[in-house]
C-alpha cells in the first residue's frame, strides 16, 4: 500500500497538465483529487488523460472539468474501499470494475492510502511479446552509422536499443524479438540470448529491407499480442497503460501517437473565390503523428504478407479497408524519434538534463 499521499493527491483547481505530472511522478497510473481536508472528490486515471487528449482537451484547464465529464459517464463514482480491506476482497473488486488501483478511505471519506494490482500480484509478467525493428541502415545519421547500426548508437553512455530492452524488462515483458539486417552481428554480439538483460531474445533476420512491418511476416503467428517499436525511439511511454487502453477499446491494432504542433509564421487567409472570409494571424495547427509504437492482436498478423516489403502504414490501411478496429493511443510521456543528427544531439542533452532516466 502507498501511504505517501503527497505523490498521489492534487486539488480540483490543478490543471490537467499538473495531473499528468503527478501521474508520471507516482508511476501508479492515477491521481487522486482531494479537498482541503483530504476527502476524495474523484480520481483521474492514465486512461482518462489520454481520452481527453484525443478529444482535444486543453491541458491547462482545471482537472475539475474532467471530473464533471466523468460524473456523466456510466461509472460516475470512483472505485474505493475501506481501510484494512482484505486483499482478496480488493482483488475481486478490481476484477469486477476493471480497475488497477483502489484508494483506501477512512470512515470520514478521507484518503488514507492506495493499493494497486501490481502490489497485490507482484512479479506479474505482462502478457505480451515485444518486437524491436532494428534492421534499418540509419542513412541520415552517417557517418555515425558507417560501422554501427543506428539502434546501437550510445545515448547517455548506453546503446539506445539497450534502453528499450530494459524498459521491456521493467514492464514485465520477457519475450523479445529483434529484427535485424544491417550490421546484425553488432546487435547479436551485444545481447546474446538476452539472459544478462532479464529477457529471452530471438532474432529475426530480414535478409533484405522489408519495411517497418514486413519482418513481422517472417515470424510465426504469436499467441499473445505483439508490442512493436522502432529501434530508434527514445521514450518513457507506459507499456502497461498502452495494453490497458488497447484492451479497453478492444482494438485489433493500437497505434501510439504524439501531438505535433505546426506554427505557421504568416497570416492564413481563408477565402471563397475572391472574397476573404477570415484571417488567422500566425495560427498553430495541431496534429497527432505516428510515434512508431504499436500493439497488434494475433489476428492482425494474418494481414501481413510473408517475406514481402510491407510498412506499418500499409497494415493500418489494410485493416481500415477491412473495417477492423484501429485506435490511437496518445503519448504524454517523453518521446523522441532519433532519425537525424539534431535528434541524436538532443537525446544526449535530454539525458544530461534528467528529462529521461539514465
């Protein structure tokens, strides 16, 4: 149980952005909204935040707006339990209400602690296989990649791909596949069978470039969902939260997305024929862009051709054409695609400044 309420609680006047920071700090996937006396007003989960992001919610608005929205949902009240509840009862309640965290309250409704599913079922492996796409040539990062594959480039003194493998291990993922092509021996020599890194590693040799999804067609159809990540991504995304979001929406494929703001340095004119209707001075357009992280159900594997060049964008479009369910998972955690020299330099600086754990 967690009794340090300072890392869990925020006031209803706090901004949604502050709530995100609270969730990131406590690493429990939830923030507790309390009044001045410590009484629980409501809860905001990681999933609540991501759904709000997809709806375009302004992150600087008070979190009370999200509580108001939740009050009109099928489950308006937070799932809570009395202090000193037995573990078996808490587990049953979590299963019935499909939650991973339960605030514990005293007789006056004040928050005393929080219990999580991970505490009640420690060392629970995440039911996923992971795939790191590491077969690219890293052309845009030459000459750094002349003799070393891009995923093996050191970031903060360690290979980038080692950081990804460590994240998998910390999330409870034990089976890791690495797709290789360019300078594959460098990766295999470093990781071996993965034992030293707490995982079991299998290598998938592309033989020739097969795109961002083609190598998956060389693998047997998995029995569990596949978590796929590009080997040049530096991030702290919560893979457990992504799986929970994926399951909640019953998706065949979940695509991690990142908000991207495009600043237009000019006044934008909107016209109908020769007649000006409106003028926006230096507007900012916001989009969600593909973040290079995916969750695929085993059934999605059947849409990937074997041994052919095939990109994830091709798979997404094929699933959409077949009217299969594809959902977006917005990332609010640190994320950086290391595709060019400026990105690589930024990654080193971000490590030094503590923006990502070293």
